C-alpha cells in the first residue's frame, strides 16, 4: 500500500469526513461555562467513539474539570515509531452572538473570498485541526493500517489554561511517556500557500523587584533630595538594562544564545515578512529592539527583556508632593536556545543589587521561569516532516518560531521528556476566539493529506 | 516711652494675658467640621472684640466659609510704617480624644519636662502665636500707642486650605494692600533658645508626563522588542534627570540659583543641624541629593527634582506578559531664588521630547507652578527684626528657610504685592495637629516681648 493510495482514499472520503467534522462542531463544548459541562463530556464521548470505530482502545477519564480522552492505536508493523497526538475538544464561548452571520454551532460550508470555508465555533481552534489528524488515521486504517503506533490525548480545558493536565500527567506518566515524539496540530501555516512547522518556543522568566528606601512616604518639600527616591533608583536601573543598540546588558545574558544556522536565516529572509504592516497594525512605524535583527528574528530567536509594569508613589488624579518609600517593577525575560532562566534571574538580581545606593533595599518576587523549547534543526523527525509537507504543498515548509509560549509543549518536555513537532493549518484570518470563526476547506483537506504524508514519512 | 517700659508692662500683665489666651482656647473653632461653624464665628467675634477693646476698628466679614476678621489700628505717629499682621483662629479637630491627658478645649498651664507649657488644641497652632502679637499691641496701647499702623487679618479656614482667601483678597485689595510688609506668626524657633526668621520659601512646579507608544496594550511575547516599550523610555528619561553628583541635568535649571551669602552659609553651619538624626528619623542612614551640599542647604536653598509617582503596564497581583501602551510620571521641581517655573517646565518638556524615540508621544499635564519667595537678605526690615530678636533672646536669630510652601505668603506676594516677615515661637515638640498640643509658656511670654521689640524696631 502506497501513501498515494491513502491520499486518494482521503480525497474520495472528503464528503463523509466533512460530515463527521460537522457532527463534532455541533457539540457546544464551551469549557469555561459550567452550563456546558455535559456538552464537554459529550464531545469527549464522541471522540472516544471515533477512536473505537477505528478499532483503537479509547477511554474517557474523569478529572476535577472536564474529561480527558486517551486512546492507543497499534501500527501495522510492531517496530514502527510511536508518537503521541494532542488536541483539544473544548472551544471558546461564541459571544457576542449577534455578530455571527449564522449559528456558531450550526456549521456551514460557504464560499469565502479566498475559497470555500467551514464557518463554526471551533472550526479552526481546534476541532477542524484535530480532525485532520483523525481523518489521516482513518484513511490508513481503510488501507492496511497505521504506519506509526499512536497515543491519542484529547483534553477539554485548553481554553481555560489546562488546569487538570499536570496532575493527569503525573498520575499517568508511564502510559503517556512511551512515545518518542508529540505531534500537536494547534498552530498555523505561514500563509495560505506555505506550510509551517513551529520549531522554537521562547522561554520566559518573570520577576518583580520592589525597592524600599525611607520607612514611610515623606513630604517631598522637606525630604526630597536628602532622602533617596526609590523611583529614581528603579528608573536608572531599568534605563541601564538595555544599551544603545537595544541589547540587554545583564552580564552573561546571551550565554546559550546561538546565531541561526545559515539555512534558516536565509529561509526567514525569503519569507518576506512585512515589518511595516506588522508595526502599523498596532500603531507604530519603526522597529525598536535589537539593532540589526529582523523583526522575525527578534520575536522567534532572540531573547528580550521587558518591563511589564511599574508603580510607585502617588498615581491618583492631580498631584501630590510625596517622596515615596517604595517603587516596584514587574520584569520579564523571553529566553531562547539554552539560556538558563535561573542564571538570567540571578544575573538580574545582582545587576539590581550592584546599583542600589546605601539605604535602598531590594526585594525580589519570582513569578515563574521556563526554558526555551527547540526542536533541533538537525532532528530526523523534522527533516522527514519537512519533506512530507513540501511534497503536499509543493513549497518548502517554513520553520517558524513562536514569541509567546504554548504551555502544553512545555509540559510534554518537562513532564513526559518529549519533544514536540508542531504542524498546523490554521490561517491568520481564521478569526479564532472571535465571531464567524472559520477553517479554510483547503486546510481541512490538505491538512489531512499532510498528516498522512507526515505519518508515512516518520515511519519510513 | 521706651520699649523697656512696654516690656515691663507686658511682664506685669502676663497673668491677665494668659487668661485671655485661655478664653480664646476654650472656643472650639474646628474649621473642617460643619458642626463647629458657630464656634468659628464665636472665635471671630471674640477677636473682633479684642481689637475693639484696644480702640481699633474691627469687623467680622462673611465669606462662603468661616468669617474673616479685619482690623485697623493707627500708630501714635502718622508717618509710622504700616504693617499687616496675619493669623488664623481655626484649629484642627482634636481626635483621637482618648490620647489627650486633659480636655483639649480646657487649657491648662502645666509643668513640662522643659518648663511650663500651655496644653490645649490650638495652643501653638495658631492661637497662642496669634496672641503674642495682640498682647504686644495691648502693651503699646497701655503705654502711649502703637509704633506702627497695623492692619489685622484673621482667617478661620487655614486648616482647610484657605478656600475663601483668594476671592476675599480680590474683593478687598485696596483696603488690604496698603501695608508695605506682612507679619506672620505661624512658624517656629530654631530651637528653644534660638529664635528664627523664615526668609526663604521654595517654589514648586509640578507636571505630569504621559508617554504613549502602541495604540493598545500588546502581548509582550509577540511585540516585546520590535515595538518600543514606553516604560523603558520613561525610565531612561527619569534616570537622565540627575547626574552622578545629584545635580539636575535640565539645561538652564540652575539659572537664578545664587550661592548663599557667606554670612548666611556660616550661620547655617553654626546651627549644628544633626543630619544623622534627621535621616534616622525616617529610616535612612546616608544623605542623598546634591553632593557637597549640607542637608539644610539642600532643603532650604537648593532646587530639587523628584518623581512623586510613576505608573505603567500591569500593576496588580502576580505577573502579566503585557507590553504596555502607556507609562506616566508625576514630577515636581522645588525652586529657589529667581528660578522661573515656566522656564523650568519648558526645559523639562524639551528634555523629554529630545529623548523620545520615533513612535513615542508625550503629553504634558500641568499641576501648578509657583516661584520661590525670598525676603532679601539685605532688606532693612529683616535687619531690624534680627537685632530686635537678638536683644530679646540674647542669641542671633537664625535666618531659616522652609523646604515646603506656606500658601498665605505666596498669596501676599502675588495678590497684594507684599513681602512677608515670618517670625514664630513654636517648637518642634509642640505636637501641633496631634493630641496634647502645647505651647511653651516661655514662647508665649518671650514671643510677646519679641513682637514688642520688632514693632518698635520697624518704626525706629
């Protein structure tokens, strides 16, 4: 059985696959609203039913929140690789309802400006994406069996921060950690014609610093000058955190930050990212940040330091002649490569302490730290997935980064010791979390085909 | 009639003067509490009665708040100088009542650790001080007449910010602006043995600066770096406002700031101000501010710049990875000499604008500006008052400054074109505004004698 057969089978089955997705989309599995708890369970049951229909072992496991579905499928060959596929069946509330052109839970296939699209809550995030993978599995099942062993993990609390997952991972570590690689289909394409694999997620280290000087707020007319002003001290420290080139000045900050491989740098240049449009969309005209680095590079592969909040003294209406006793700032560092969050925070604390005048004390409050996650550019799974996507899309897959964090991927690494291959077919204009969410029909169709190719490639 | 006769007459009359002060102290003229409005009027009537008893013209004038008492007294010689004496008859509420050792409105003469003292609300602030002047006038009246023409101005809203004064000054400018000099007895001695004349009040210019970058708060993982962070920009600007020597770096800031006359600098050195104790009282150990300037100099005769408040981004509990759109600071400048508040604020605005990167806009919100007030060191009235005080206290009067502002003095200058001679006999431990407020009996007795000498000297 060739992959070509599987792909033809997928194409032939598209109308039925679309019906199945529509069934799934009709379930109002809104995780944040307790009124829809039974709908969430219905979605979990529905997914377990899909897995069982394909002959896989599947169970719906209770959690303190919404249930988690776990499934296990054997490959046709015992020595096949073993992967874990993750998706979530819960969706965001559809509000505001009056902005939808049709019922958010009555999916429709409509002709959009750029082609056919499926309009419904969850069409893109994440039901449509999840089903691209299940349909690929179904096509293999119809044609001799799966090329990989697969563990399925479907949760119903992604939109509410996945509160039940850590305990679930701890309680089921042995069962879940067998696969060598996680597959996640919750990301996007670079554009409608260019597939993408997300290989870099930046880490994050957050710390609050509270500076205290006098033992109480004072009259600035009597004490201003003779008594040190902690706002001035904090401002000076923050001002010192970056140099004129936009680089972070903390000693050792760039330890573990590698330059991009030439191939990747060249690929990113070729993506022709419109920096001006990106900046204009939020009301600014010129790029800030590290001099000499493209915006893509800055957001995907460079570390940053940002003050997320600052407060001190009188901040109400009008003016007050107070010399404040305290000033504080919340600071976060985005991390890449092998930067050690603890070392970065230690360097930050030392940087602050080195700049404290007599009489100013610093208190540090940690707000969490996580390392960057990177699927090594040289990894075999990545090479195979790239080739598979190129075959389907006739275009090289962009190896993209993500400036923010995708918590589940961190949990796979931390709790299950697993790297993640992030491939998704969402498009920027999918309106996820907003009225009239859609999923391009081409994403659904070619997404299923892509997964068939990727699964075949991983097992080749 | 010699001044000596007047002083002897004052001494002889002390028991009766004490009774009069006690009568005044028994009136519960709490201006902030509407329940005591009739008591405020009673205090005004009582003062007008005192003036009339001395043969002066006196009237109680209605205002939207508590009444203002205006009196006019002629000197025995028509060509005598004309002064205006200001005092206030209102007092702070006595709460918390349970901390008083006796009824706050039942004045007592008690033996304190450092001598006899009058304990009552208003004993020092300002009824006792006001009566030192009235008793001096009474003694002159008993002995041939006043050496100066005197306009009396007693208000009843000093403790609530004098809201009725500006309109009252505007409506009665001609009547009130005839005197050449105002006398105010609402300040303190340097210590129990050293009289003081307050000759310098710093000015104040206040401005809020609001920096805006992107058109909304953004995700710091996606926009941090490429999009300018207004907290960083504001911090850098604030950090640049002072140099390493603690001097303010605004161009032209020190225009109009003169060095102290040698005589004054020497006198201030001689005051042996305990900087360590001053700083320790608010929990710090080392002086900050301008390098090479004593704390007295810093607070009385040097200009400063302080950030009174700063805010931007997320300031609630925990952390939030936000790249803020806005950051703002409230900044105040204390001014001395002939510094021009408007020029200082203009220089500040230019300083900020010069440091704004592309895409950051600054909005400035003024919060008021006033010049420093200085009774010229070379003024004749000051020289005469110094000699008079030295004769009474057998110690050179300290020419002190005041780091904060005394609004009435600014109003005399601005609205009536009048300099003010500020002489008072309060002591640092008088507990004004607090339970068990007291006025040293020596302050009352020698305060009256001091005013007799000062009035005589001004007319000599």
